[in-house]
């Protein structure tokens, strides 16, 4: 590990020089950029610009500027209206949900948004998005009940509905009905920015939508008033973490996302060229198991791996500085209504002898466990290296398959190509939002009678005081069946230029209401 980092540092000047040359010479759209244009360094190339089909945070981060949902989250993670005029009306039995849209909202095509756009968009979301598929099972009917009125009829009260409609990742994005197709070819939404151009491995460019129809309430988290002060947003894939750091320090990037924690000291000593941005309670890294085929289709093998690994060591390798991580068994922090200690005895065991016995009992014959990971998120890779060593101590053969993030996102859909992949998700207030493996059809393909029973009770109990304790049953099931392993919780580090004003740290970084000084 030490030699790898030293080698990376020696390469950084060349990498930065090459990146700057590419940006200056390869893209006419960038070379002719307006004076007010922000260069935003992202962790890699987005696998798609379809916010329904791609559940990755990177796609949500970019396309939330183009598309908007009916509801969104304020700074305290309360659900608030966005394209909806207000909160929905529920029938007495909780089965009929009526949503009224704001009047006069303009699509990027110039015409006004109507209820048919919403119905067509939500039907596409139900068909294409893992979370949408889960919601779709609860919907009996979805229709336009007037020019600006949408009506959903549910099988019964469904507690996560509004939070599911508000999430930027795998978004229930509202699109122009004439542009709704598979795959998407025209990206026509209602957001403060509209799609301009994409060049693979070079950039995605969004430009200000002068006809944007903003809410009137004060800005609050993702909610309230949105203004596009910056004329053009340029999302640039920069897959090497060290290159994102150097680009932030040199002023090449106005924002650089998800940086290695050991860059903090350099940012703090940059003399004001770059400002560290720490986003607390950002998310949790986790391991997804292939439950469909291969060695980990065997629950006993997944339990053996859970017994072998040490999330505490993995978090230390991923983040180093204890100010940035917590290793704990509870999936939700103390103070959350979903806090539970259920299953905690299975967390952080680091017991190679016990794990070896469990693997043998599961019929393990020395097969290779293929761990799919990427260096774009340096903490993913560092944790995977430590995990592989932990498995080897338990007599389990492990192999790292290191690919770029875009390839990982594509490959994880092929159940023959991997056994475990490393990822992370946001630490959100509603359990059904994260991870997507709690929904239907997400990579990993966890679908057991135990899951269906536990989630049926949990999701159809609308009263929070009763619903909170039911999460403990779900958390216990996750530890028992091991479809994924929640490794811990972490804060994130990014960087911004001093020229970028009014940026608010966020799980999915957004750049409306942000100004760029000359």
C-alpha cells in the first residue's frame, strides 16, 4: 500500500498536465465556454444520463439539475413539495393519494407541465427503477384526474411513498411525455439547467434554463427557491482521486468531489486556493453479495465471510482519520427512530477459525471469491484490499477485480461476473431509500420469503412509533441472510474554489443558488 501511494504521488504532475491539456484541446464546447462556467470534477464517467435506470449517485448528482421530482428533501430531510403545489391529500383509509401540480411550470421545450407528463414519467419509473418497481407493487391505479391533478390508488397505506418519490438517486424524475422512451434520447425536464452536450470520458455540459419556474419559498436543502446564477455547469470525469486533489489545489476545478481523507492537511494549507468541504453523516460503505449465482448464492458461505471480516479494520484503511468514520453495528445512529442493536453480535467478528469452519460446513472447496471494486472511490479499493487479506486468513481465496467505476456499474448487472462488489450509499432518514437492495431487482438480487414478510409489515405500518421498532426485524434479517454488509458510517471530504460562493455541503452536490466570482 505504501509503495502504491508513493508511486501515485510521482505520477500526479503528469496526470494533471495531461488532464489540463485534454480539457484545453479536446472539447470545443469547453473552449468556447461562457465567462460564468463551473468546472466540476466528478469521480468518473456516468454510466448513463438516465436517472431512472442508473441508481448511482453520480447520475443523480448531475441530472437533478435537469429533472425535478414531485417532492424533495429540505435541510433536515423532511419531505417538501417541489413540482407538486403542496403536500398530497390522502383518503381516510390511506389508499387514495391526490397530488396537485404547480401552475405554469415550464418544460425545457417551452410548454407547460401537465398531469399527463407526470403519469407517463411515473409509469416509466415504475418499470425501470429498482425503487420504482418496489413502489409499483403497491399501486393499483395511476392516472391524471385533471389537467394538474394526479391520483394514485394504493393497495393499502404505504409509509415510504413520499420519500421514494423525493430521492435523487434512481429518481422519480418528471419528464416531458413526448421524450419518455427507452433509452432516453432527449433530456427534457423542468430543472434550472438543461442538457447541452455529452462527450464520453470528457464532460457533460448543462446550461442555464432561462425559462425556469422556481418555487417561492426560501431555499432549504434541496427544497425551496432555485436560481441558476452560473451560466454553465461542466461535469468532468476525473477518476484518479489524486488528480482531483491536484486540480482543486491548482484552481483547475471549482469543485472536486469525494477526495482522499489524507488530502485534508494539504487543502487546509493551500493558502486559500482551495477550501475543504466536509459533509457530516454522509453515508455508509457496504458490500453487496451475489445471491443469485456463484459461491455466494449459498447463505452459509455469506455468513462465513461476514464472520471472517473486520469492518473496523476496513474503515480504518478506507478513511484513516477517526474524525471521518465510525464502525458500529447499528445501521441507523442513536437518536434515529430506526436505531436498533439487532444482529450486532454478527458485526466485526474477525474470527478466521470460526469463519473457516462455517465455510467448510457450507461446502467451500477453495473456489475464488471475486471482489469487484474501483479506485475512483479510493476508500472502496483500500477496504477491498484489507477484506481480501481477512478472507485469506480464514482460508477463503479472494481475488480483486479492479475496474473503473463506470465498468463496475455495468458489470454488477451480470450475475456471472462477480461474487461481492464494494459500494456506498447515503445515510438517509427513510430505511427503504437505501440501499437499493431493500427494493426489487437491484444487483445482488436478494429476494427471499423472509425479506418479503419483514418488509411487508414494515412498509405497511404508517405510524412511526410502531414502524421504528419493526426496523429491528429487518436489520436482524440482514445479519442472518447477509445480502449485504453495512461496514460503518463516514463523513466525506470534497474541495471547492474560493470563487464558488454559497455552496452548501450535500449528499448529492447541487449547484443552483451557487455563484461564481470572476
